[in-house]
C-alpha cells in the first residue's frame, strides 16, 4: 500500500480507504450469510389468492409437474391442499 507524504511525516499507520472498504464488505457479507437461515425459516406460504391458484392446469403446466408440489396434495409455497392438476403463478417446472 502506498503511503502519502503526510503519512510519512507524522508516522501515522491508519488503514487506507481500500482496506476499510474491504473490511466493511466482508463484514456485510458475513452478516447477510448469518441472517439468511432465519429469513428463510420465517417465510410463510402464500395464500391461494396471492399465488393466483386455480384448480385446473394452465396449458401444459400443472402442480404435479412443479418442483414445489409435494404429493399427494401439498405445496411448498402455497397454503392449504392443492390439486395435482391445479396451477399457480408460483409454478416452477421440474
């Protein structure tokens, strides 16, 4: 790291701006990683209304072919029982 002439004159050993920013970025990253599991666990399922759920498929898309579907009638992201032939805006193909 390059020192300015003012730093040499007073003998200061303060960390530079780059080092300060790197430490700050590292601290923020660690904080975000530590908080993520709590955030993920706190998420709630969407209501059928919020998800735009319908008890019939949309074109070739249906709950049965979605990664969020859990047979026989449950969903990871939509509340309540869902039909295997149903569909919602949260559809995610397998």
